[in-house]
C-alpha cells in the first residue's frame, strides 16, 4: 500500500520534463511528505522553486533512494536502466518516462484514461508511453472501445520539446539568427531548424525504412490497446514549434461510423477537448494546446477515400511536456495513491 503522503524523488529534475513534473505536482496539489530532486553532478546544487520554497538539486547516486516511496524518472534510458531497479530495491515505485521498460512484458505501459487497471499490476516500475503515442491514443480510445479500430495511419508534426530543453533553445537561437540574416549551425538536431521541417531525428531501420519514433508508435499502441492485430503506419516529422505536437490521424473501424458519432464519443471524453469549428476554420493548433493538459481534437470528417463508411480523418494537438510526458506520469502517481 502506498502512503497517503509519500516521499517522492524526481530524477532528471532540471530537464524540460523535470520542470513540468514539479509544476504538475504543485498545480494538482499532490500530497507529499517530502520532495527530493536529483540530476547529474553538473546540476547538483542548483535550486528549483516548489510550493513557495527553493529545493536544492542533489547528485543522483546509488544511495539516493533510501526512504523514497515513489520516483518520477525523466533522465534518459541509460539512467533509467541503471537507477530504476535500485529505486525499486529500496522500496520505491518508479514511473519512468524513458523508453527503457516500455516493451517489457512485465512492465505496465499506462495512459490513465485508457488502461488504469494496469497500474495495480506493477512490479515496481510503470512505464510512461512515448509522447506521440499518448497524444494519438487519448482521443482514439473512446472510439476504439465501442467500434474497434482496425487500421491507423498517422503523420506527426513534432515540437522541439520532444528532443529536450537544448532543442528548444536551438530552435529559438536558429529563429533569431534567421530573422537577423545570420547563419546558424545546428548542434542539437541534425538539420537547420528555423523555418524548416525534417524527418524525425530517430535512427532509421535500414530494412523497413521506418525510424524508431514511428516504430514506437506501432509497438506501444498495440500494447496499450491490448490489440496485437491493429495495423499501424506512422510518419514522424519535426516542425519548428516549441512544445506541442500535432498529428493527422486516419482510422478504419470495424463497422461503419460517421463524423457525428465520433464527435459525440469525443465530447466529454476524459482528457479530450473538441475544437472543431468549420464556420471559422478553427481547429487544433500548437499555440492553443501548449500549457494545458487536454488533447485538442478537430477536423473530424468522413474519409471520402473509403466507400465502406468505416474510416474517419481527424487532427489533434497536445502539449508534449504535459500530457505527452510529465502530466501523464503524475496522473499515474495519483492513481497509485487511490
């Protein structure tokens, strides 16, 4: 049983997601006996604001988890693989934001709006899905649960925040340089970022041609939906936006379905806000999705290329740092207290 007021550790506290861990915990009034912040040696000694006080960041070591009940990790797969088992051995439950454990059959991969029952089946580690997967599946689940989605085609428009705080800074510097007519050599991402769009920087599988980000969406969707037969193809792209991902989703359902029924299913669905104003041509945008926790859904329309009436097209936007990462993890933590 988890304590009502646990001692919580945040690993990777100074990163972009780590900052949002603290913001989400504070805004949602998460009950805590103590919050401990950990990062690399170079960040140790920094202070971060939380609930009117300044907390000092400590260096992450093998001994960091003594007395910790719950830990939120966002420091990369290598750190998670090394330190998450140490945290579990010390008695903590870990909610991990990296890809290290997502496809481990013994580790629940959780979006609370979809499969909260999996949280109670953890053996010490719960995995947070990939951001693009979360933003797609939150609005697809209300449809899938009543009319099974047989096929999903997705194209993503992914923000700089998905590559971390350094990529966000690179976008700002590159944009300023472009506006001033100066050259800017990228050091974080492989291509010039200002006023440019390029394929996601994850490694490409030489056999299939799909990159790792795209394959994550395929594998994780099947695991979260508990549906190994769903057919999925993804194209993931970086766009010059700071922190909200957008995605074009095309689904084929088992039975005929129309756009009105989809809008009805999504209206009031947990974690979803319908933004679908055809008269004003107003639909989900990154600027509206940023800084809030819902996935915005619009452009809901019949896919006219499918005469069977089983296919729907839509467009979604969600804050990559919040619902795509920190907020989803904090919602999992809240369920652990329930």
